[in-house]
């Protein structure tokens, strides 16, 4: 009955503790301070005013936000009394009980090894003292008033025990917990701080799970993005459309683009076939990373990006680093009417306003030394703000000692599906290539060419880049176009004190040509960075000087202030040209301001010029205000003023955004009484082998990867999704390294769209979002490498977990059983895999929370058995192969080993076991003809390996043996120790 009452009390106390955690609004800081508690804390010494003296409690020890565990306690007139051993075990200090004739003796250390701990309780009270404590060589005495006996257990004042380890205690009656404030951070607190500390972004990008490789297919699921527009203007209707489609066909990722209007249904079209590999194993000995044909972009030569043409491209350049030494492109998808800004290393460098055509392009961007980070910020008409992050590490791969190449063969001004004969432009055949190789780890060489195969003319370039220091790169190059023009160029790039610098110079000369010298200086960085706002700048100074004294000079400055309340940017450009005796100057700039207040987003743009005669002259201004009615319906009103012509333009638009499509309508009018009405619809779709058979989205699908994660309960445990299984809706899934999140729908499918191509990422499930807390994930999480245009389906089955509980008892020689507390029980699966360790409670009770269905073995750790002189009868097996089963009354029985104090003829001790064994063999050789038994055992309290001869009941018999063998064993002496019963000679 007493045990039943204790178990019932424990359950009630646990429920109170849980409800307190959920509803009590208790928050603890790392030092143990209770923040915002709705319950009152009291001192432990006052508990006799709240509880009956002698009342038994199970209390939780809490330090800060950490819940250490429960201990058994008794209320006394002096406060709360506990078993000090139990507190030490819960706090996980390396302090253990010493086998001695003393009533209680504990030795070890806490928090750090220099804080030694040695506690002894006397067998009898000496004066007013019941024991003594030595901490770091400082001795104090324990008063008999602080020690009591309860059911043959030694209990001590909880406040006193806590003070030994620098803890001050208060009691919280509602949650029945003891809240400890630590004067010295405990190891578990330090561990929690380390776990909560933000790790380096590079470590965050580390993949944890095995990768799933999909390859290419004979036919994958078809994806397409569609954009439809109708405009009524000047009593006439015009319609436009564009479609982008992609899927795997015959082992190639095949992309097509078609655009047209009501006058020409196939106004333009192109097709591209591509294979890519992160392993760089395409085309056999070529070890290519990319192979594509159809409509391709030619290889970039001398930092200039060409237009798409019919051809073929082969490259082994590392995927995910699309740059040509000193230049890169940043492109992406964007809806019409959005604004987009490009930040390079945190500084605004470029922007596009009121975009159209479905994409943004920032081409031929100069790079700085080391890592270049690009943030693309997109502003929607309803005040939406979307961000994308790109990285280009300039010296990440160029100093890799491997030959890198990128070669293309293209026919200019042609496309695969269009009538190329109607362009009226030259359609010459060009062979373009770029090659690089690194020496010595700091010097990289490169060669590039762009040869016109029609007339054998071409452009050739050879250069090198050197790493002068970890933050400084220097490059030189020589370019030539046959015998006509030659160019020598050099650049220096650095990153010092968070400021970025790029200095470049070039000189062009040739037969019959005047020499042209160019010089450019680019600088950018942050002037101020604080919690409330940031001020950054970007400066570009460039100049050209011809041999005939003609020249041009350009100065550009951008100054940006950004904060959580708004954004303000000013750019200014100055240009001066000199041709003969004529000199012209141009000064112009612009201001951009945006702010968001609630559901209202406001944006202002203005352009101006400065004339030497008229002074400041505003060219144009634009103001827009956006208001979001609901999450999917918004409106915008925009006014534009052209000051030179006096033309005013007004536009009112309405957008309806749904998860599967978006409709945008607008009404435009200007001061010339011109009027236009437009209606635009955008949607994307993909075939899908689940749910409705398709995926629909208002966002583009074809430019990135599409990952579908199916979550279901595997009822029949066959790891296959079938009719018996139950889907799991409203479960959250994340692509960790890409910061993409999704929630499963009614079919148990979570869709992660917009996943960048060839960027590895871990997929993880938020287990807290599962409605059933007993569900366990049956398969290990996986990482995958998405690919543009590919829908990837990953199955994540779950299964109902199992639980078991039982008791751990120890039997003495008389057969009496006693509960064994704080014993570590190791749990192993049927295949021998270690699962976890649980501990028995104060009454021997142990419980394992949810585990996978299996057969488990339970074993008490060998170290614990040795320290407590115990042995296990057997290793218990728990058969829990049925999902959702609960196994009660598991019995684990230990036996107390029969020890008693005896005597031994002691002949040596060693700190190293192998040394003790070697000495033992030498001694045994001397007694080869005699029937004498030697022993080797570990004196754990001393950390020594002791060699002895026999075990004797009395000191006299051991001393007599030493005297008999004094000639052979001159170091023989008598040692008193504890030995197992039955080892006497």
C-alpha cells in the first residue's frame, strides 16, 4: 500500500510539474533565475509550515532551464532532507562511495578536477559533529543536527548538501521542484551554452546525412511555367504568352521556351539539352561536369557574356561556381512589376525597377578577393520582401591543381527552333574556350580564345592570377586579335578591414591604331554597422585616355542607409568626355526610399541631373503605395511624372495571389488621355505520382528543383507505402542548408519548391509537429542534391513506438531484496546496437520512453556492478516487436557479492596493468615447483594493481608466510583488504 501511494503521488507530482511547465509561464535564465513566474518560491527551511513533518516527497532538481532529475526527500522541522549520494548521482558529479568501515565515505571531484571532494560520516557522533568534509584541502565539520536516519538511510539537510557545490535553493510548491542557482556554471549549463551558440556558417552547411543520388531518366515528370497577358490599348486588343517547360528525355534534362502573340504564335523559341554531374564523370576521359547542346550560351571570354545560339558546350568547371575568374552573373526569376536590388558583400551595387519579362539579370559583375556574397532583395507590389543568397569564392577553385576547361562551338544569331535565315545578321561559327591550371598552390594560369571559324579571325588571351596573401590577389593578362589589336591588363583585388578594393589597368595598342589606356578603381564597404541601422557605400572611378589626347572620366558613388524601419539610397554619377577641343560633362543621380508600416508599403524613386547653367534639374519621379487587404488580395496605386515633357502617368492595379496561380490586373492612364487595361495570369504545374496527380504553384518551378516528401504511418511495417498505411498531414519538413520549409497536405505530401540546383541539403522532419507523440521515424534522414526541372519524391515512413517499465532489485546473501537506485541500465537492440542508457529511480523503478519495435537486451553497466560489488543473474530480454506495445513489470535482479575483510601477503603494486603482469610472471617462475597461488587484483580506490600471495583469515598467518619466504620475497608484507568469500587458502 505504501508503494502504491508513493507511485500515485509520483504520478500526481509529475502531472503537476508538466502542467506547471505548460501553463505556469515559468522561464529560467542560464544562471537559474526564475523569470516571470506565476508561482511563489520559498526557502527549504520553511517547508514544515506547508507540509506535515515526516511527509515524503519526490522533488525535481532544476538549474536554470535544465531539469536534472528527481530525488526522494523527507520534510523535517529543519527543512528538506535528502540522501547526499542521490543528489550527487542526479547532478552527475564524479563522486563515488568508498568501501570502508566508516558509516559513509564519498570521494571524487565536482565541476573541475581541482575541486576535490572527500566526505566522511563517523560511526559515532564525536562531540556535536557527525562527520567531516574536505573540499580542495579545506576541512569543515558536519553538525549532527544536519544528519538524520530514515528507514536505515542517511539523510542530510538539502541546503547543506547544495552549498557544497555552490548551489542556493528555493522551493516551488506548484511544480514540486527545487530551483537551484549556481554560483559556478555547472558542466551541463556550459554544454547547453555551447549547443545554443551560433556556429560558423560553414559548419552549418555541413551535410549530416547520407546523400541520395537520382541521376537522369528516360522520362521524368513534365514541368512548365506559363505566363498569359492581354492588353486593351487604343481600341485594340493584344495578347501575349510565354511557356517554359523542362523534363528528362533520353537521359538529358530538356528545357524548351516558347513565346508568341496573337499575330505570331511562335514569335521565338529555343531548346536546350543538358547533363551535369558533381562527380565530373561525363563523356569518359573528358571528365566533364557539364555537357549541353541545342541553344546554349557561348563560353565567356574576356569577361563578356554572349547571347544564346545553336551549339554545344562542354565543361569540367566545378558546379555551383558560375564565374570566369574575375566576373560572374546573378540571374533569377521575378514577377512583373517587382523591384530588385543586388547587394555585393552587403553593399548595394545594382538595381532594376519595375521589372518585366519574368526574370532579372545582373551580368558581368566584377569579383573581389576571397568570398563574395550576393544578396538579392526583391520588393513586391504588395510590400512583400523576398531574399536570395549567392556565394562566389573567387579563389576557392582557381588554385586547385587540376586542368579546368570550358569549350563551346556556336553559330551566332541563330536558334534551334526559329527561322535563322530571317535575322539578316552574320551567322558565323565561333569556337570559344577557357582553360586554367594552378601551380604551387598560389599561382593560377589561364588561356582563352574566341575564334571565328568562318574567316579564321579570333581573340586570344593568356593570363595568370597569384595569391599574394590570404586577402590579396593579383592578376595580369595579355589579349590579342591577330595582328590588329593587343591589350595588356593587370588588376589587384583585396579585402582589408571589411573594405573591398579592386584596381585594374589596361592598355590597348596595335598596327594603325592609337593607344588607349584604361584605369578603374572600385571600392565598397560598410561605413557604420549597428543594431538600429547600417550605412554602406560603393565607389567606382574609371578613365580612358587615347593617344590623340581624347579622354573620358567616370565617377559613380552609391550611399545606402538601411534599417528595420526603411531603406534610403542615393546614387550619383559624373562623366566627362573630351574629343578634340570639345569637352562635355554629365552629372546625374537618383534617390530611392521605401518603408513598410503594417499592411502599407510605400516606395519613392526620383532621377535628376545637374547642369552648369540651370543647376539641379529633376528628370522624373515615381511614387507607389501598396496595400494588402488580405493575405491573397492586394492593390497598388502608382504615379509617374516626366518633368521634361510634363507627362503624368497613373496606374491602379489589383493582384490576387493564390497558392496555385496569380492574377494581376491594372488600369493605366496618362495626361495625354491614353488608357490601357491589362490582365496577366501566371501559373506553374508539374506531373506528380501522388495526390491529385499534379503539383500547381503560382511560383516558377522549372528554374529550380522540386522536392516532395511523403510522410505516412507504416502500419504493416513493410517500408512500402500501400493501402493499409495512414498519411500524416500537418507535419513540418525542412531542407536545412537551404532554409526551405513546408508542411504536409491532406495526402501527407510536403512540397519544397524553389530548391537551388546542385546544392546538397539535409531533409529533416520536425518531430514536434507530429500529432501523435508515439510515432517514430522508421528510416534515417537523408540528404539529396536537387536538380532543376526534376521532381524528387522521398518517402519517410513512421511507426508506433513501444515502451516498457520495470523494477531493479538487489538480493543479499540471505535472499532479502532491496531496491537499487540510480543504476545505469544500458539498452541494446537485437543486432547488438547500443540505444541509450536509463537510470533506476529511488525505488528501483525504471522506464524507457518510446523506442522502435524490436527485441531489446537490458544490462546494468559493468562499472556500476564493480563499484557496488554486485553481479547480475542474467541479461534480460524484452520482446517488443509489435508496434505500439507496452511491456510492464520487467524484473532485473542483481546479487550482492559476498565480501569480507581478509589479509594477504603483499609483494608489489604497479600503476600499469601490463607491468604488473610482467612482474608476476617473473615471480611465478621462482615458485614453479611449489603449489602457491598468486593473485593480481585492482585496488580501485588507489588506482593501483596489487600482486599478492594467497588470502588469509588472520594477519598472523599472512605474516608467518612472509617470514617463511623472506629469502625469495624480500619485499613481502601484510596487507588488509576486502575479498570475495571462498578465496581462502
